[in-house]
């Protein structure tokens, strides 16, 4: 039953039926043509294809009755033999067409069989591996190409998710271990003073704060994978709100934030809450890590696009880190994560939000001169 339902069997049947039909049409056509040819051109009295006598036949000239009879019987015998040969040849032709069709279908569908076996053998260990095949330029080759592209994407996605889970687990495990160790020490050591207990609680509080921030960032990543509600947003308002929220932190660091806006309308299609989060991530990083004295923000319109430029005059980011700062959990300075509460997710989230808003983000940095983030929002 499985064989009968297979594509190979169906192709064989169709091939055999079509070839048989063509053979029958060919045989009938040849016999009709011979019948007509002998009657009109040779002058032999004929029978129709189904055996009926054709009366309106031409007469023989200059031949005796015996000669006419001999010629007539000979021609009729020849035609009968031709009919028998052509009719009986249909049976082996049908059988050969079935066998030949099956062999051809097997050869043509062999890459599909290989593809099926490869799909069955796929697991998390070899998800990104490609199927080796000869590109014949046909539809099956295109199908295998598409499958290989899908395999590469799935492999990268799976590896990325696996790395993400491992990193998230590690980031959560470290503060939890610190909290547990601090509390165990405080509970077991009865000589702790109030000041020492306060230090333990403050340390635990900071680690809990870090985990809350990390959890919020992880949830935000899951949100970015979903369909987000978009609306027309005034980019000037988003930047102004972000500056206002971070103004106190900037003053504490001795950093002045300057802004320059185009007078034209600067509206983009985005989620206002997420977009503000993206802008604040860049500003907050500049305030925390740049060690500069000012941050310049410029919003302008370039043709149909809108550009947001955030530039500080701090120490800059080493060149070897520039192509990695948008990766999840990546930190330029590994030692600063616990002191400042950074999880290494801020810029990765920012990149995701900007791309969701039909934009792109890039970074340039010069040592001891500062870092510049450029956000360009495209009009659809």
C-alpha cells in the first residue's frame, strides 16, 4: 500500500499510461494510413479497419481476374500481418514502458530519497550541516539548496539560543551564589556586628537588583521576537524624555548633554516605549563608561530618512571590540559587570529595537576621542 501511494509509483503509472496511449494512437493511425494508401494508390480492393468491405474501389486495368485475385489476396494478407504485428507489439511496449518509467522515476527521484534520509538523520548535533549534492539546475536541486539554507539558519539559531541560555544561566547563577554564600556566613557566624550584617544585606540587595534587571532584559528579548505594536513617533520627544530621565546621572558624572534638532518634522514608525529604551541604553552606556565630559545628540532629516547621532568625547572603544558590542552578553570590560550592574544585553536589545523600527545602527570609535553611534530610520 505504501509503494502504491509513493510518488515513484504514480509517476511510473502516468508515464506508462501516456506512452501506451501514444502507441495506440500511432498504431491506429498507421493502419488507417496503410488502408487508405493501398486502396487509392495500388488499386487493391480493401476492407475497412473494422473488416467492412469498401465497395467504391478502383478497378484493375490490363489484368486478368486471376492476377487481380492473387494481388488482392497478397495485399490483404500483408495488411493483416501488419495489423497483427502492430497490435501485439502494444503489450510488450506497455510492459517496457512501465519498467522503463519506474527506472527513470527512481533515478530522477533519488536526490529526494537522499533528502528524506538526511532529514530523518537531523538532530541538534548536525542541524547546521548541509546535504552534499550535484547541482543539475532542476527543481530538486533548488529544493535541496533551499533546505541547506534553512539548515544553516536553524543551526545558527539553535547555537545562538543555546549560547543565550548558557550565558543567562551563568549570569543568574553568579549573583545567586554570592547571595547564598553571604547569607550562609551571616547565619552561621553569630559574631556578626550590625555594620557587617548591613554590608551583607547591601551586597545581597545589589545582586537582587542585578538579577531583576537581567530578568527584565531577558523578557524584553522574548518580546522582540513577537509582533510589536507600532505607531507614528516624534523622535525629538523620545530623545528629550531620555535626556530628562538620565539628567541626574549625567550631572553626577560631570557630563553635559547637548542636543541639536532639525526644525522639520521628525516622525518615524516605531514603538515609543521600546524606542526610548534603545536611546536610553546608548546614553546610559556613554554616561557610565565613556569617562568623557559631554555627549552631543543630533537629530536630522536626510532625504526621506531620519538620522540620530549620539557622540561622546570619552576614552573610546578598542577597535577589536567594535564588531562584537551588539552581541548578547558581550562586555568590553569583563571586570566591570558586577560594579555597574551591566548584563551585556543593553546594546543587543538596542540593535533589535532599531531593526524592528525599520532602522539600522552603526558605531565608530577613536581612542581618547570618543564614540559615535549612528541610528538611521528608513521610510517604508
